[in-house]
């Protein structure tokens, strides 16, 4: 069997990350009566921003993870970085069902704070292996931190 071409693996990483995003999008309904009834802060972006932003972020995540995966044989830290990446991806996947599915805004805040910590850890681990991969995660980290503030504001406005 011939070896798998690197671009095929890169596409698989991106598609895998995008699939996580699609799973979250399946339970996200900003048009629901529950969500529309929530008080939101003035810095809440319009709903149409989230789809394109997350699509780009998941693509960057996939390419970053692929870059680290490529050097796993020569960089022992790559395996740990990919493990932390997988953990943050799992926590990422949990946020939408908790927030939009269970309507548990407080629990969702705990989930996203955990996510922010794991993404930060992933950036640190990736930086030890591939600085470009780490840099590719910085927009994701910035978005997660913004989403954390947004989640906290929604919780504060809706006691």
C-alpha cells in the first residue's frame, strides 16, 4: 500500500475539525424563542458573523494540527500537543449542546472557561513543536476569549 499523501492528511484534519463545528451548529439556533428572549450585551455580533468566523477558525485549527502531526516522529512533544488539541476539540464540541441545547448559560460559561484554558495550553504545546501552527491558533484563542466574555455577559444579564 503506498504511503498517504500529506495533503490528504491535511484535508482530513480540516474536515474533522469542520465536522465538529457542524455538530455544534446542528444544535445552535439563534432564532429560537429561548435565545431571542435572552438579554444580550451591546457588543453581541450579528448572528450571520458566527458561521463564517467558525468555518475559518476550524480550518485554521485543522491545518495547525496537521502541521504538528507531520513532525510527530521527530518532535516527541507533538504527541502531547495533539492530545491537548483533541481535548480542547472535545470541550469545544460540548459548548453548543450545553448553551443552546440545555439552555444552561452558567454551565456553558464553565465549559468555555475550560475551553479557553485548553486552547491556551494547546498554543503553548504547539509552539514548542511548530511556531506557525501555534500562530494559526491565535485567532481561535482570541475568538474563544471574546465568546467567554459574551457568555459571561449573557449570564449576568439573565440571572
